[in-house]
C-alpha cells in the first residue's frame, strides 16, 4: 500500500503463511538451523507422498463402494414387480376407461337438436354463454386457485384439466342412467347435458382440493370415475326421486357433497411420508389469487346456469349471487385483519371471499331482497374465516389433513346456505320453493352419502398409494426446475 514496513525484531523471523498440505512454510528459517530445516523438508516430502497415497486409496475404496451400491440398486429394480401406483399403470387405466366410454357413446349416445322458433335458438345461445362461464370457472378458477403450493403448479393446473375432461365424459353417462326415465332412451349430448356434467365435475374438483399433492395419477383417475358415479346417485336417486329437494345453485348438491366426500377420502389416506414441500411462495399465492378472481367473476353463471335464461328468475339468481359475493369479499378483508393480528391473510382472501357464492346458491332464485342476500354473504364469510383461523388447525390435530381448506370454502358455507334454505321459505309468504323438512332431510342424506362413499373410495385408493413426496411436480411431470427434480 505504499508504506515502509518496520524491521522485524532480531529474535524473530517473518512468516509467510502459505498452506501446502496443511503445513505452514517459513519464508526465512532462523539462523543456525539450516541442517535441521533441510532434514525437515525431506521428511515433509516423504510425508506428503504418504498422505497422497492414503488419499488415493480412500477415493478408490469409495468408488468401489458406490459401484457396488449402483449394481445392487439395478438388480433390485430388475427383479421388482411392475409398479401398481403412481404413473405406472396410469396410461393403461385411462385407455381402458376411454374404450368403455366410447362403447357407451356409440351404443347409447346421440345429438338431437330441434329449433321450433328463434326464441328457442336464442335460449340455446345464452345457455352456451353459461357453459363457457362455468368452464372457465372449473379450469382456470379451480386450476389456479389450487396452484398455491410453490412446487405443485403443474400438478394443480394439469390434473384439473384431466379431471374435468374425464369427469364430464362419465357424468354425461351416469346422470341419465340414474335419472328419470333412465336409459330407456338414448343419452342426448346437448349443451344442457354438458352443463349438468360441469356441475358434477365441480363436486369432483372440490374434493380434489382436500387431496391435492397427496394423490397420484392412478388414484386421480379412480377418484374421478367413482365420485362421478356417487355424485349422480346422490343427486338423482336421493335428492330428485326420493326427497323433493330444492337447490338451484347447487349449495348442497355440489359443494356440501364434494367437500365432505374429499375430507372422508383424506381421512383414510392420511398424510404423505414426506410433507416438507407443503409450502407456498409469493408467486404461487398470486397465481392462486388469479384463480380466486376467475371464480368470483363467473360464480353467478354457476348459480344461475340451470335456470331458464332470459327470465326474471334467472336475473334474480344472478343479482342475488353478486350481492352475496360482494358482501363476503368485503367482510373477508375486515375479519382477516382482526383474526391475524392486524395483517390480512392471503389464505382468507383466496377462499372466504367466495363463501357468499356458495351459501346463496340454494336460495338465489327467491325474492329474498338485497339485505338478506348481503347478510348471507357476510355470514358465510364469517364462518369461513373462523374455519381458516381455528377449525382447520383443530382438524389437523385430529389427524384430518385438508390441503386446500375445502372445509372452509365449501363445507362450512354450504351448511350456512343449507340452513338458510330451511328458514327462508317460511319467511316468504308467496314462495313455494322448498319445504323445511325436505331441505333438512336432503342435507342429512347428502352428508351420509358423501362421507360413506368417500370412506369407501379412500380405502380403494389406499391400495394404489406410492412413496412420492408431498406436492412435488417432478414426481409425475417432466419439470424444467432443477431444484424440483432434486427434491423428487
């Protein structure tokens, strides 16, 4: 640095601290020690050669051990049976289901369209708008809402698309089979059939929320087919033929059934062995919020899609749903800040803002007035935030793992909406929509069927369980993320 060094003391020599084989080498040996220094250097040289020899032997031993382990692993893999879970038999299973669906479509399916006048053609066009809205809600809404896990974006969106397509195929066949008059005639594949199938898929995707990251493609395929069957059984046999149940917006039929079916399956399957990857990030939370926004925007189409388009009842269902959604969204921000020490929980915003749409569905076509619609949304948001803050942690301690919190978004608000459908008809003098006794009976039977069928399905899915870690894309998808691959 341009400064003059002070002379070294007479009794000390300066050291140049360079490390060679772990030893400090003196740059200037003390006077009178030349002979000892030369001898030490010779000894160090022989010691270095010896150390190098030992190191080479150690590395060679490690390489031999690694080769033995690799050979043993290859031998074990060659002698192991074919995989019965994960993606092992997934392709074959899907091809078999498609062959079965193809045969059913060929024998029993048709598309018959008759337009007597322009009004009917207009109604069909409007119905298509509802179908598009519900499709966006299912694919983009549910898909991205479930992408909150930072290492499971491909699984959330990709499996949502797969389950949607397979669920629509199966539900188009199962619902007429159990409906009236059954399969006495052909199954007509029209827009209304696809809309009804969308509702069935909604129940399946609700259940998937409780299981996301814990089920493999084989289990997802079996789950979709079986839940589609049980959903159609509960809807057509229990809530149409047996109990004259009223639920125009599918509060009980879809949300309650899907939530408690999924929770029952989750109770049987339990947690994954490796749960270390169950975490979110800012990016994944923003993606989930995008899904929430899509669902929030298109929820009125979901609740009003089954009502004849262009009627006052249809417009009433849409406006009541929008009013309830606005109320639940506003209340969520307030309650989340109160329940979380002055900060807003993104989990609350992702779920409780939609609770109003769930709860209002059963009565959205009734003349309840803006105040009742708003109160329904506010109340649903309250119970949803309570569920997120307190109930979910209690369920976790009891051993019930709910990945996406479907009990908070779909389960509790569906109970609120069901109870509203019990008492609202009593308060509306000119309403013939729903009987309190039948509404309670429909709720009770839906809980029984969903939980029992969910437990049976979970027992079957447990046979196909694998050892993949929780919520890691690269366990089932080709992933470009090296960290993701390493984790799997």
